[in-house]
C-alpha cells in the first residue's frame, strides 16, 4: 500500500477486485497475478557452511558496554513519543499491557524473519523459535541463534522491555511475543560440491568406525561372558554342588548399541517459505522482514521472475490471512543503486514511476508496508532506497538495541567492522518501528483487518509536501503512532475523505488599459528605492562595525 493509487482501497472494499484491475496499475508495479503461495518444507533449500565466526560482545582492544551504561532515550523513540504512546495504551488496556490481544490478554505475535534472534533478558520468555532455513539438524536452535547480530537488534526495537526506569531504551510493543524465523545469514555460504563430497566421505568413515567399534565391544563382551561362564562351572565343581550358594551371574545388557549418530544463506524462495510458515504454523499477527533483494529495472513493464512470483504470492497470502506485513525499503550499495539520482543517458531517473532499481519485497507494496528511514534531522536518510513503492518512513539512524551476542544482557549502539566502530543504522531498523506500531494498532483496534491497519498507519502519517501526499522518499510520511491509535478516519464514520481541489482564483481579470501610468509610477519610485538602498547600506555597515567593535 505504498503508492497513492493503492491506498485508495477503503475499508470494506474487496481489495482483490481493485488489485485485479491491471490497467489501473502504475508502470512500476509487477504484472500479472501472483498465484498460490509456495509450500513450506521447513528447512534450508541448500547446504550452507559457516565461514565467519558468530558475533561477540567484545573484540580484543574494544570495550564492552553493559546494558545499564546506555541510559539515553534513543532519538527515534523520543521522536515518535513512545512514552506517551505507552501511557495511552496502558491506560486503555484491560490488561495493563502493551502489545497484547485485548480480547484474550495473550501477547500478539510478531514474526521476525531475519538472521535469527538470540535470547536476551530484555525479551524475557517472549521469544519463540519459529524455524531455520540456514542450518539443518537443529544446529541453528530453530531460529534462536543469531550469528550475524541483525535479527536480535530488530526484535529489540519491536518488543524489548528492560523493566528498568534507569534505562531509556524500550521496544515499541514491549509485551508482544517474538517468533524468530532464521532465514538468512551473511556468515554462511553455500557448500561447494567438493565440500559436500568430503563431508559425505567423512560421515561414511565415521559410521564405519562406529560400527567397527561396536563390533569390537560386542566381541569383547562375548569373550568376557564365556570367561565368566567357565569360572562359574569351575566354582560349581570346586564346591561340589549346583550353585546352592545363592550367587547369580551379573546382569547382562541385551546388546543394544547406539550407532554413530555463495555469498550468504537465504534467498527469495526461502523468504517466501518463511512467510507461509509464520502464517500457517505460528499464526502471527504481524510479520517484519528487514531483508531485501535488488535488481536492475528491465523496462516499462515489469515481468516477474519465478522466485519473485512466489515471494509476491506469499505476501499476498499473508495479507489475505489477516497478517500485517512490513518490509524495509532497502539500503543503497552494491546491486541496490539509488533511484532518482541523475545518470547521464538514463532517462528513467527523471520519472519516479520508472525506477532504475527494483527492490523486493518492497516492490509488492500493494500488500505490505515498505518502510524508508529518516535521520535525526527529520530528513530522509542518505542510505534509504527511494521508490514509488515506499509506504511510510521511521527513524533509522543512531540505533540503540539489544546486544546480539549469546549470553549478553547489554545494549549496544555501535557494531565493529574490524577495529572500526560503526553506528547502527539502516532501513532494517526503521521497519521494526512500523511493525511494533502495527501490533499496537491491532491491540487498540481489534476490529480492523490487516489492510485496514496498514491504511490507518499510512493515513495518519505526517504527510510530505507532495501534491498527492506521497513521495518516493518517505512515502505517505513519517509514522505518527499516537495519531494511528487515536485518530478517527473519515471512512470509519461514513464521511467522505477530503479531496485535493484547486480553488478558483478571486483575483480580478487583468487590466488591458494603457501601461503609461505604471511606467510613470515605477520611474518615480526608482529614485526613492535608490535612496532607501543607500540608507540600508549605511545602517547595515554601521551595525556590522558596531558589532565587530
């Protein structure tokens, strides 16, 4: 629902009917219908190998910052007035909680489809493993292992709750349940054929060694058993009886033995599967995806690849199942070339409806909220990808969130790349602000459908100065959580929403009489203006001199 054309779908209107009108689509929108969602195998599509060590709290030469040392309220949190929002929600909640289902009192579920979420004290017991598409055999702890240190920080913005008044940081919806689905990792890459072959050979050798070891133990036990039987026979002969001493042979075990027991992981295919899993297996209320894929725009009409079609179908499926889907708009760099930046010989940069780069899943914003980032000045962040599909924006710089290292109870505001400290920023961290807000809207307005929740968030945003209230930088504007929770929308009371109408001018028609009086008047005023100019110059000079003195 990023572009103005798609946000005209009012509550109660069948969105499928509106979406089916292909001729009403803007030129940047994907063509055709997405079809059915993909099946979810619940496991990685390929075999991946870890190439980079998992994130740690401290590196040699760096100082670890403990949680109670970062006490400042993040600027983004203050900008969105989350303290006031939390007071409002708690005051109007039957359960005195923020991020719960008002009808049942149970936590609303927010799926974080990302690099995994490491358990953290500020998430209490509200994080659940939802699946792993990176490692097989449970090595990824069903999504509760975050080697990259990304998903944990995203989850913190959504639902962390320090329960400490000395700490300023808190999640948008601090009582929600986080369902972590580990779908990607830059610390892993696809195994080569040679690696797979060697691992198979090693596994076969391990099984063979285990069998040989078990066979040797069996033979040893048989030999020991025979020796003990001979000893008993000799003892009987020595005593001259049939064993009347009451001694028995040692208990024997029945013999049962336990035999031997690319550039990154993740793609659009497994992302689509993870969405379906979040909906079908976990019954979530909101999905957050801070992952993107970029490719060049191939022309005015947008063919959809098979992987893109599956991802689009999964997003559509989630929305139809009444799940609010939120996606980061993406960051510039690599294949993500900024839209709207002039390049000689590329006419697409002058037309916002013909972007140079296609970004998925934000491209499917008819069914999700695509989130751009702003900085502390309120301006669009320089790294935030532009595009006609951007729905809204939220804070995305100078982020404070959970330390993703295993066993940590700290907060972090920087990550280290080598020995260089880097501030945490990105549209990845703007999206969870919106996902958290979606959970709050679902709590305060449980009667709204997923599409109506998205519509409420875009409608109550602080709109940009664009003529239609939407631009390719911040979409419909920066989110306004308090307005999203409290404002009464026109369509909710049966009123007609206001329309942009050009009012007729009240100025009289031009006078076509002789221009001579005007010329004379201007000529007469020329001398006066010249004198005034001299006076102004003199006064200005004196003031500067006085100030300097």
